[in-house]
């Protein structure tokens, strides 16, 4: 367990360390909630950051206003808004293209978009369940497209805020839950979580310098939680959005979650978090390890991780073809 005080102390070192100056970060899903708080603390805690963040068309104006507050708080930084709907793979391609054209490296890819589809499944124009595409397909597409720039960074990291530790058996005959008999709010959530872990593990194996972090933040008092509470979720004792963002910044910068150390040294009394059998960091709300090996190990042994990634590549091809 990592205390909030330790988190704050670690984050407080960011502005004083030479290796954390000039970091390039891409935030997907930072127009509200944990992502927005993480982006705010990253911007205010670093020197000369180059920050890219995405926003849907309907949130562009409000996100621009938010970025203006960051420009005033830290004028040493560069802040670029990329318009993209995180439920669309083709939109994610366009956003990543904007980064690929301007940067030679990316130190951090931070992803936190997602929602529970309480109103039911209403597919996107790409034919995907938007609750799954925001939490899985578009995230994995962003990682895949960003790999050249991530691998060019000294200590690159991908952070996915979702549901580490809640991995569960998949419906292997219907991975995207196309058959409505298989789809439910909960099944869509478990598939996005489990497929995300398996796919990120595959990419971690293929890119051994890249630190992959999948975190379950626990209950955080965000607008998304407030909406879910109306549908009966109501988890006890949520932490504040501000604390959730500061803990997310710790995940993004502390060497506790790094296979290639080089950012903020590990606080005294802690050590590098053990990785999953597939080579990534599965992290709980207090910075602890989440162990899902009873679920994940048998799937890896049967090659389900490879099946998931082949299926995902096929879905990407269909989305790109549809957008052409």
C-alpha cells in the first residue's frame, strides 16, 4: 500500500529532477474525471512539458478553457488539443497522426476514457459497442500507433485507468459481444478489462523497454461515478477526484511502476512492483499489486491472448476500411 502522503512527496519531486523536464505526454479521456485531474497535476508539476490531449467535438470548447488555465498556471508548457471521439478507432488514428507529425518521442501515454452503457448497447458508425471501444479498441489502437515514439523515449510508459484485478473468463466465441444474448453492461465491462490486459501484455512482451500499467483506481468521486450512482452503483467511501488524479500521476512517473527506470526514484520503503505473468503492472487503488494469474495464466497457456490480438487487429482493419 502507498499512502497518499508518499504519493504527494513523490509527485513533488517532478519539478526538481532534470530527467523529468521536457516530458512529452498524450492524454486520452482527460476532459473530466481522473484523467482531467491527472492532466492538471502533470501540467502543474513538470517543467517544459509538451502535452497533447483529446476531446470530443462537444467538449472542445470547455476543454480549451481548461487548457487555458494550465497555460496560465505553467507557461513553460506546450498544450495541444486534438479533436477525437474515443469511441471511434478512426478518430483515434487522426489524433495520433497529429502527434506523430510533431514529436520524435512520447514519454507517457495516459488513457482513461470509458463509461457504463446503462442505456443499452447502441453501436457506433464503426459497428462497435461504444462502451467497449472507449475502454478497449481505441485505447489499444492508440498504443499500437504510438509505439515508435514510445520506444524512442528513455523511460516510456503507458497507463490505462480501468479495472485491473477484475479480469474474468471471456466469451471466446463472441469477443465483441455481438450477440445481444451475450451483451450486458457487466459483460461489456469485463471483456474490455480482460481483453485490455491480455493485449497490453502482448505489446509489453514485444516492446520490453515499455512499462505497461493497468490500474483499478477504486471508487473516485467523478462525474462518471455520479451518473453510475443513479443506476444503483453507489460504492462506499470514494476518494476525491483530486486524490485520484494525484495517484494517477504517481503511477505515471514513479519508478515503482517502471521496467526502464529513469523518472522519479522509488520512495523509501517501497520497491518495484512485481509484474503479472504477462509482463505488465496490474495496480490497485492504493498502488498495490493486483493478482489475476488464476484467470490470466490459463488463457495465456491456451493462446487466448494471441486470439484476442488477432481479433482486435481484424476489427482495426474493418474500422480503417469503413473510414476510407
